[in-house]
C-alpha cells in the first residue's frame, strides 16, 4: 500500500538556473517582448513554455534573430564562434551561461595559451559540450566512456589537461578519469573538479534516498542531462526509477505494490512541478510527505551588468 513520499534534499533549481531564468525575465521587463534566447534557456518544457508565453522566442540559429534584437545565451554556454557571430551582427547580448560553465571555458583558454591539449569528458552533441569544445578551434578531444579513452589520439602527451561537462554522473566520470590517468599518467586535472556542486549534491541525495524507498521519481525534461543522471543513480542502486516531465506522465501501475516513494527534481525543474507530482501521487494513495535531511545550498550568482536594477 502506498504510504509515504520522501523528498530528496537538495533537489530542483540550482543557482545557475535561478540566474538564467531571472536574466530572461528581467530582459523581458526592461526591454519588452520579444527577447530572443539561443537554445532552451534551461532544459525544461515548463520553464520554456512559461517564458514563451511572456514573450521570449527560442531559436537555435542566429540567422533567425532579426537585426537590433536582444539575444540571451542559454545557461549551457556557447562557442567562441557563436559569441563572435552575435557580436558581429550587433545584437544586444546578455550571457546567461552558468558561471560554473564559464569557469571551465576560462580554464580551457588559459591552459591553451600555455600549450595544453584537452581531453573533455562529456556527452556528444550536448550544448554545454559544444560550447566548451568551441572555446578553441581544435585540440579538445571528447571522450564519452572508457572505450573512447583507448581510442583518443592527442598530438602530444606532455601537456594534456582534463575538463568535463558540469552535469555528469560522479561515478561514471570517476571511472573515465581513472582510465584517462592510466593512459596519460601526467595529465593535468582541474584543481576543483568541473562537475558542479548542484550536480554532486543532487546525486548524493538520491544515493541516500534510494535505499529508503521502493521507487524513485525524478522530475525533469528528457533533454536535461543532470535530471537523466539522477534517474540513473537510483536505477544503479537497484531502485526502480522513472523520470517525468510533469504529473500527467506518472503511471498508476508504477506505484502498485509500492510503499515509499522517493521524489527528486533536476536542477532545471521548477518546484511547481514537484508540487503537482506530489498531489498526483497522493491521489494514487500516498498519505504523507516528508523531507529528507540534507545540506542547504546558499550559492547565488550575480546578474550581468545592465540587468541588476530591481524589477
Ligand atoms: C547549464 C549547465 O546540462 P543539462 O542538460 O543538465 O542542463 P539543464 O538545463 O537541465 O540544467 C541546467 C544546467 C544548465 C545545468 N548545467
Ligand atoms: Fe550551473 Fe551546476 Fe546549475 Fe549547471 S547544474 S547551471 S553548472 S550550478
């Protein structure tokens, strides 16, 4: 019989997502609609639809942005080529790239000047990977798994550094990094690893939660890397786990024969969706809701110049 819902702590919005959404909202308020956004500001259907309704237009190609428009880069970051093209076309640009992604970009630029080549651990085709790899014309080699590490062919191995996507599985990344270090023993690692605090905290919370429950539900959109990783963390611990974009995707049969339900949300999933999911699981029979103990996040990033004044 369905009994308790246990909420992972922390879950949901991180500081980078808070900031990115606020940049779009403030730009809409200050300059009026339309505001163009390159790529989904964060990978969440609800967030994107909400901003569309307020006057944001989401595009992938700068060709689709009219002259003189205000353009915002998504939280995942952009390549140098996109940055330069936007400047050349004279758009009024605000950069909503998460500062923790920008930190990786800066590290790449700095080490490149010192003559380094890079192994990047990440998922091919993800916009953050395209943005980070696009900080240089060449010299960043992408590895997605341990098998890729055996295949990668840097031009030299004296000056080789590792960078990663910010939202990887901590455990998968550790395994791939070990393979990189085994093949290239003098590879340089980031002082503080690139997987961000929010990714780590949400995965750690799911690790604590999973053994206490019969099923884990992750609120997140299919394109969200960090949300997918949360579902995998629970699954790898042997707990049945599903990711849903909204409450309507919950299937009653998932909860048959289950007692406790663990619930978390990716860094891009708003709390309103979590509340709706809680209500739906209660309608299926859950009787109580409890928050897990967990660390409190206090990270906050400043807004860009030009959007700081109060709404
Ligand atoms: C930028 C960097 O990267 P992911 O697919 O997890 O992005 P999402 O938009 O779901 O989450 C916010 C975000 C943005 C995370 N890291
Ligand atoms: Fe930034 Fe991490 Fe949030 Fe991504 S998940 S937006 S890197 S704080």
